[in-house]
C-alpha cells in the first residue's frame, strides 16, 4: 500500500487517471508493468473506479480522511471531478463534509463543487445535508475570506450550481469578511451577469432589495450593487437593478461617488444616457463630500464628454448651465484642470468644445495651461493656445505664488516648451519669492534651458531672490555641474547671499562635489577658491579652503593640480614648472581675496585659523592623498630648507648632547660609587653568614676593593651640563604642550618624554645627596638611572622622524611597537589564565609513593621539590618565556612526570600540552601574524605619517615664531620654479635634500604627470566602477543564457530520441 499523499499526477478536473485499466494495453507496449505501483485511494477516486474505492475503504489500513501532498482530502478531489459515486461512498464511510483544504483559501467540498461546476456532487451534498437537517450550515460555510459556495459559483459563473444553491436556500446577502467584502449580488453586478441576478431576485426578492439598498451590505469601497453595475456600460442591467429598488441618488450617505458619476468616470455612456434621459438626473448635482459633478469625474477618468450624446443635448437645451462646467470642487479644481492634469488631449479639447472656459483658474490661481505645461506636452500646448484669443496675456497669467507657465516649464526641465513660450512672448519675471525662470532652470540643472533664457533675458543672470540667492547658488546647492559651467561661461558672478555665503562656498557646505569641480575647472577658479567667507553673518563659518579640504578632498586635489603650471622664462625663454602655494599657506595677517560685485572688483578679508590651517586640515582628516600631492611636498620641502632642517637638527643635537651627558654621568657614577658599594655589600654578607669563604683567593680582589674607602662622584661640571641639557629638552616639550594643548597627550610617545624627565630629576636628586651609603638611597638612585638611560635612547628615536632619510623607519618602529603592544595586551588574558593554572597545579613537586624511586639510594634534596610556579609573577614569566620557545621540557615536565613527582599527573599532562599548543605555537604565530599585517600597513603609510609629523612640526614652529618671521617665511614660499635644465650641485643643498628624504622636483613632476594621466575624481571612479559592474553582470547574464540554451538543446535532443524510440516500438 502506498503512503499518504504519494500521488504525483494529482491533476484536478481530470476524469480518467493515467493508471486506469483502459490504458493498460497502451502502457504495456512500453514494458512499464513492473514499475506500476499499487493503486491507492486517490487513484481510485481519479479513475472513478467505485469498486476499487469501496474495496480500499473497507481495508482497515486506509483512512477516509487521507490528505495528499497538496492538502486535499478524498472528498475534495471527488468534488473537483464530479465523482458522485465516490462522494457517496466517502460519506457512507463518515468522511467529514465540512473539512477544508490546507491551502488555496481553505475550501470545503461544497466550495469546490460550486467553483468547478460539479452539479452532481453539489446536489448530492445539499440533498444529504437536507436529510441531516444541516443544509443552512453547509450553504453558509465560509472559506478563509468569508466566501460561501454561492460566492464561488457566481464568481465562476456556474449557472446550474447557482440555481441549485438558491433552491436550497443559499443566502444572497452573505458578505465576505475579507478580500472585497462583497455579497453574491455584488459579484454578479461586477461581472454583468444578468441571468444570475434575475435568478437571485426571483429566489429571494426581499433579501435582493435589502442588498441593493442596505448600507451594511456595501463592499470594501462602500459601493452598492447598483454602483458596481454603473461602472459597466450595461444600461439594461442598471435599469433592472433600479426597477428592483436600487438607488441612483447623487448624494450618497457615505460620500462615495453616485452611479451617474461612476458611469461618467469609466465612459459608460449608455448608463449615463439612461440616467439622464430616462431618470432625468441633474448632471451638475455635486457630491456632498468632494463637490464634484459629472464633468469632474469624466475628466479625472480621461473620458471625452463630446461622446456622451445625452450630456451634449442637455447643454444645448440648457445653455445657461454651461458656466457650471467651470465650478471648482472642494480641492479647488475645475473639470478642465483635471483634464489638463491627465494630459489626454481629447478630454481637454472636448471640454473646451462644449463650452468650458480656458481662463478658469484653480483655487491656487493656476490656469489649465499651468497643468499642461507641467506635463511637458508641446503639441497640446500648441493646440490649446490656438483656441485662445489674446494668448500673449494668457501666457503670463501668474498663480498665487506669482509663477507663470514660463516658471513651470523651466522648473520641470521642458526645454522645447521653454523655447516655444519665449517665442510666443512669455515674460521672464520673478515670482513672489524672487525666483525667475533662470533660478528654476539652474536648480533643475537644465543647461539647454539656461542657454535659451540667457538669449532671451540676460539681465536676470545675477538677479538675487529674497534670500540673496542667485541662479548660481541654486545650481551649486543642488550639485548641477553642467548648469554651473553654463552659468560661469555666461558671466555669472560668485556673489554672496544674505548670510554672506558665496555660491562656491555653498557647494562646499552642501558637499556638491560635481558643482564645486565645475568652479575649479573654470577660468577664474582661484578667485572663487580664495574668496573669503563672512564673519559678520549669522553663522560663524570656517575658512573656505579648510572647509574644502575637509568636505571635498577630491575637489581640493583638483585645485592643487591647477597650482602646477608650465611656463617659459620671459628673458631666457627657458621652460620651467611653477608650483603655486597660495592655497596652502594663507597668511596669519588679514589676507585680501578678490570677489565680484556689480561688475567691480572688491576685496574682502578673513583671518584663517592658523598659519598652516589647510595642511593641518589634511593632517587632521587623514587625507594622505592630499598630503602626498606634489604641491604639498614641494611646499614642505621649501619650509624645510628655510627653517625646518635647522630647527630639527638643533632639537636632535640637543637631545644627543643630553643622552651623551646622561650616559657619561651614569657610567662614571656606576664605576666610582655603585661598583664598590656592591662589593662591600657582598663582603659584608659573606662575612656575616659564611666567613670561611673569604679565605679563598678568589675573594682577594673583592675584599681589597671593599676594604678601601668608598670614592665619591665629583664630576660636578658634568652634572651641571646634564641639568642644563635636561632643561632645554624639557622646554621643548613645554612648548609642544602649549602649542598643541590637550592634543599633546593623545600621542603616546610623548609619555616617554614625560617619564624620562621625571626619572632624570629623581636620578639627579638622589645623586646630589651628601650621604650616599644608605642602601635604599643607592638602589633608588640607580633604579632611576637605569630607567632614564633606557628611555633616553628610546626617546632619541622620536627626533629622527622629521628627517626623511631615516624618519620613515622611526615612524614605522613606533607604529609597529604600538600595534604589537595592543595585540599582546589583548592576548594577555591567556597568559594570566595559564599562569594561575600552573601556580595551582605546579606549586611544588612531591616525593612519590614508589619503592623503585627510593631503591636508587640517591640522596634526597628538598630543593628538588621547588618549582618556578610557586610565585605568581614568576609563573607569568614562565608562560611568557614559552612564547619565545623556552620550554625546558625535560627538567620541568618530562622527568617529574616520569618519576611521579607531579601531584596532579592527569591535569599536569593536559595543561602542559595545552600550553605547548596554544602559547608556544598558536598564540605566538597569531601575534606575529597580526604584527606583520600591521607592519605592512604601516610600511605603506610610513611616508604619509612622516608628512603628518612634518606638518605638525611646521605648525608648532610657526605658531611660536614672531609675526614678522612668519610673514618673511610665507613671502619666500609664495611659489617655486623648477627649471628642468638646471642642476643644483651645491653640497649644502644636497645635504638638506637628503635630510628631507631625497624628494626632488623631478620626481614630483613625474608624479604629477602620472596623476594627470591616471588620476580621476571620485565621481568618475564611481561611474567607471558602475560601468564595469554593469559590464560584468551583462557578461555573466550572457554566459547564463548560453548555458541555458545548451541545456535546452540537450533536452530537445532527448525528447527527439524518446519519440524515435516510441515510433520504433510501434513499428
């Protein structure tokens, strides 16, 4: 017996199963007899084999409620194919008639029979339920949406099923609780099923009338059956419903559209003719909720009212009613406005033909031309203006905002309409907010419209609105690159609005990269970039170049690219490359910036944040690409030549002197004081605890030195020089702290200098004590000395960072050290875990309970029981030493384990292997791998990080320099000229250049040429990336299509082979 739901050929409406006996002869030719499965209940139902079904049902292993893989029961399948015998047998075996499917709306057998037209099954079910006294329960049984069997029969137009259901009392006013919430009457009206409606009206006249008029019986759109029928152009149907009591009143109680309005909205002119001609309804009676009449609804639906003969005759017979066509609804629109919004020429022109006024204005003062122009239909505009007298006045009618059709066409980017309106006499006026059509075109980015407006009205080019915004402001604000280019090309000025913000600054503030790039690519780009911002406005603004660097680094790169130009010497005619640094070193004093106001050059002033504010912004935002730009590198090299090299060398020399003096003082004091003190302490301790050892000749030299009077460290002049050098080094750090403020403490390397100064002060203080024989004093003195000497040499590496030749390695060292330290701190959790575990398990060894151990008769030494894990700090040190491979496996683990000295042998063994695996191999390799990854990253960014240090160096120095020095430095750095044919052979220049890192103008020029040939803006990169992605997807799609084509060919060939074999078998 097959399992439940195992049938695969479960095809509804198929009266004969593929496994029926009459097909066995044909199937036998294919030799499929051996593969024919044993028939089940579903096979018996599909094949309509009552005998087989009865036999199977009498088998105790079969269930009458068996469900197949589609969620259907046997009774459902029988109802689909109208298998009455099967239904009878199943009911006899107590099949649940009310059971529903698990899918597809949850239909029961009576729903399925009604929807499939299975009259025999439906009649039997209804008759059987009548005998059981449960007919009403069956005919009112609902599916998941609340539909009864009558709903399904009406919807599928199964006339005989509807007749049978009505005969057994199926309610025609039963309403769905979901979906369309319709009654069977609604469904019949929506389909125009006149025959079904007549049957329902005859079977249940009172319920039929109640359904037509009762508000609770309305569907989800609050429509009655009459309103549903009005949507269809079926006047006979509508007349039948009205004759049965249906209402066609214009004023509905819930504000929905009346039958007349619905018919007009769908162009059901037959219904309209009946309602107007036979029932004499008023076509201009408005809806109480919307205020619309017939013409409004027809215009909204895009219907041509000239096709409605009854309405046209009504207007001919009542000419005084024509002006009612122009009544505004509650939203402020007339019928012609709705027709214009829809853009259907026949609808609009038809309304004008029957007398609608084209001058009618909406509630907001718009004419129908405003709506037509918004759609952009030039043909309709031309047809409309051809019907209007004095169209030049009509063109310039403004709405309540002061906007004419000229503004609308420019706002929505209809270039052909703008040209046509200009030709027809449209005036370029400002609206109530001061916006001209040029403002709208600029905000929309329509360069073609802008060009047309320039030719028509050039005077509005620099016109300001009420906020002081020009068309250039709007184009920049909305990132319209082509519009900005067009405006600048036609002479638009970079003026300021009421808040003191220029158009270029607005583009920067809004991060409009394309618009800002258009400014930079224009002829007067430097005037725009160097223009100062307003300090008197309501908002305190950043310096423009600083904001440009922070917000739009790609645009700033384009500015720097334009600072490199090729020229020819006016005297020698020798070519040279000019590097202009004006953008990078704005002066600390007030700097003039050129702007244009009313065709005159004016000067505005601005005080930047700091002498190197622009490069500081690059450093702060980590814009390495800008810092490595040739212009920035050449400027830093010039500053390096002027003062940076000498200052850095002086600082480095001062620290070298300081380290030398510290080394000298430390070494001399160790030789003269610390060494004799330690020898004397050794002799004293030995004499106290083991005096006989002093008789050994090995102690003679130590005893001699200890018996001699302790010398004192008298190099006072070295100490004074050391204190002086320490003061100079400390002053440098104080200057850095004053210059950087709290940012000084963000650099962890500065803490090395702070600790160094503190330790040096402690060292000098204890070294200056008169009594230096106290052990505590001696130990503290040389503790400070050891820490100071280590930190001094470590700190010395910091001062190599400004020097390009070795500074890269200094930067890389500190960065890698920091990365490795952070990784090590993170994994120190495992170090603590293993250290504490080993302290518990390896605290001490034990002598084992093993006679063989004592039979060796070797002396027992209690010191053998001690381990390095007895103290937690030493346990942690042992774990860390494993990272370096110092395992000491034999002495610490193997021998104690074999000799049974380990108190916890099992855990001893497990934790040893865990430590060996995790700490010695895995963790060490992880630490090394992470550090290497960070080192690779640091190596890639070492040059950029060195540039960050150089910027910080020059920034701090220029803050401390006098004002005149800064002025002189910046005058020397206005520009730099590089002559390719000249070579500087001076030794000083070569040394300074070597200290700067070997940067040469030749290399910078090559880098510039490469960046020009290969460099693109971020926007262009995104476009190229999008194009490449699209190409990749297209290629992948084509590949898939080819693969599918090959598979289809293979399937086609397989089918051909099968048919050939079938034909061969027949022959």
